């Protein structure tokens, strides 16, 4: 299977690797899919998408920097 990522999605993967929590993009994607599967099982996905605003990438980066997870 081939998946094409948008530049901002690729950037998030790169940030996750730079944080040191993951060694490569396969690990990042596997973790993300595992979290999504758990949320789906818990019924949290539809609820979150309905009520929670999406955070812009800049806000996510700032939060990771503040937590010391990103340089």
C-alpha cells in the first residue's frame, strides 16, 4: 500500500522522530494507528471530532517545545 502524506503530516512525523520518542516513520504511524484504534473502540473518535477543535500545527509544535520534547 502506498500512502501520500500532506507536507504538514510529514512534518508531524518528523517532529515525533526528532523528539526521540520514535526511531522512524513506521514507529510513528504504528503508534498513531494504535491510539486511533483504541479511541474507536472506546467510541471517543466520533465524540472528539464532533466537539473538539483541531489544533494548528504551530500550536502543537509550541506545546512540544514547552514540554521539552522538541528542540
